[in-house]
């Protein structure tokens, strides 16, 4: 993948104390190859490396102490620039705000519509309405109803009506009458760009004049994504791009070239099938992620959202007094679970995604652990040292697990307690601070 390739490219530099113009060229050739392998458009990759080269040489890299780092920074800055520089917001003007989804079938429009409704409702205090304009398959309307139910947002549909323009217009009227202030219009897609689909979305677009027209694209589609983006942009002149399925074994190249080819910002990324797996797109973080630095900032932000400061302080006291027990352990597990899908989290930790890529992480990885803890008595939970062989057998039976699993958990708990004590020391302060905001 792209990170591996770039790792290799930077490795060439790390071996040398200084950069010469010759090994800048070597490294940049590797960078370019990495970009091409990731399906970045050839011309974009070429321009990109040329720009980095100009900057590298202009900045007198020859005399810097850490030339590798400087080049990483230059590549990162340039990647960030390529992907749009600053964070692009979403236009929420208009009463109601009308948001139109466009994109191929399977790109993730319906899923993203639900995620966006959820985001606007919970993070922006909006009252959204979801509109089912995919009139070709009854299943599509049902799918949107399921999504709407999941996020607690009303869904407008007219199963008998075969005119998406009318449905969208009626939905806007309905939103106005019921005091809903964002109308999210989910549309039909095709497997490939075709005239009928383009005509239809163009008609809906000109009839409802959305404040935001978003183009939804599967990030795994690589070079094709660029062509599709161009076709939709020619018709709709859309406002932003949504890059979905960035949680998979994605090639990243789409993010790099779509922006350049259509000159529209990427506004959101989808990182999972669940309704909360939506992230605002930060070009600089994406660049860091592609370069293998990990999306540390968003990991920390997500952790902060969930990790209550008060609780952190209480926990710290308990650890200091050696009172950390299984109830606290359970709370910790629940905190981690709240942070989201384990895979999403692991993907954001620098280096970890590579190390863990062959390991399947189940969402319910903690199921056994929770069952075991639930089978303990309050006394056992607060003072784990009393758990002897007899108690272990009882706990295993009660939780439907094996004694070995109980033993394993006891060991893990022991290690975690030790680690937490260590984190309280001079070196660990920062980590605790970081976790508690
Ligand atoms: P539509 O045809 O454009 O409406 O696409 P859907 O919203 O129905 O999505 C197609 C498939 O992709 C579904 O199985 C979704 O669950 C899945 N999907 C959508 N977004 C994401 C994402 O960000 N990550 C992953 N892993 N799957 C996604
Ligand atoms: Mg759909």
C-alpha cells in the first residue's frame, strides 16, 4: 500500500546523513511510484514530485541535520495542499438547507445520508429530514427508512410516485410545514455513468436548487473515481466530495487526485458501516495518515469526547491507592467500546494498522471479558486477590467460559494495573493528561 511504499522511500533517506540532489531524485522517484501504485493520476503524481523537488532544493536541504524529516514535511505539506489545504465546511444556509446526494450505485449515498443526518442532528443541533428519491427499487426506500430509524430522523417517501423531482419538492414543502431545517435528498445511482441517470439528477438538482450538492464516491475505486467525479461535476458542478469506505484496504489515491481533477474539496470521509462512522475531512490528517504517521489527532479527539475528565481523575486516585478493581476495568472497556469500532481506532494509531492488518478484530472482542467480570461478586471485583482456584471455577461456569479464559483475564488485569501505576510516574503523566483532555 501507499504508506509502505513511502516508508521505503523515506528509508532510503534515513540511511544517509545528508541529502544530495541525486538522492532527492531517488527518493522522489520512489514517492512518485508510490503515488502511481495508489492509482493517483499520472500527471498529478508527476507535478507533485516536481513541486516537492523544487521546494526541497530551494530550501537548501543539503545542510539540514535531519534531511529525511524535512523531506517528509515537504511531502506532507504538498500532499495537504493537493487535497485542499484548509478544512472545507458545509453550507447550512437556507430555510430549510437542502443537501443533494449524487454518485454511483453502491458508493454509499444512502449510508452517508443517514450518517450526515445523525451528525447534523447530534453535533449541529439541526432537525433533518431524509428524502427517498431512489424510486427504482422498493428496497432502496426501505433501506433509507431503516437508516432513518437508526438515527431517529424522519424519512419522507412516496412509494407510488415515480417522479423524483416531485418527491423532492414535496419533501421540502413537508419540511417547511413541520419545522425541519435540513432536507437531505438521497438519490438513485447506476453501476456506471449513464445518460438517463445524469439527466434525472440534473432535473432534481435544478428543481430544488440545493445549498450543498455532494458527490459520494467509494475510495476503493481508484482511478475510476476520478472519471466518475469528472462526469458528475460536469453536470452538477457539485460543492464537495464524500470519500466513503476509507476503513477498508483502501488505496488512498482517490483522495489525492479527485480534488485536483475537479477542484472541489473533500468534505467528509466514511470509515465504517455504522451511523457514527463519519469524519470531517482534514487534509493535513489525511496526508499524515497516507504517510503512515497515523491519524493521531482524530484518535485523541475521539478519546476526549468519550473520556470524562472527572472519571479520569477518580480513576487516577484509585490507581494511586491500589484500589483499581474489576469494576473499573469494566468501565474502561466500556469507554473503549464507546470510542467506536476497534478497527477504526487501530487504523488511527501510527504503525499499528500495519502490525494488526492480518488480525481480525471483532466488535465484540470484549464479550467474554464482560461475561467473566459480570460473574464475579462485588467483593471479588474490588479485591481481585481473593479469587482463588475454587472461585475461578465458579466464575468460569457462571460466565460460560473456561478457567483458562478466567486466568488469562486475571493476568491481563494484573498487567493493566501495573501499567496504569507506571503511567502515573513521571513519564506517564502526559498520557493521562492527554486522555483526560
Ligand atoms: P448507495 O447505493 O450509494 O446508496 O450505497 P449504500 O449506502 O447502500 O452503500 C453500499 C454498501 O456500502 C452498503 O453495504 C454499505 O453498508 C456500505 N458502506 C457505505 N459506506 C461505507 C463506509 O464508509 N465503510 C464501509 N466499510 N462500508 C460502507
Ligand atoms: Mg442508495
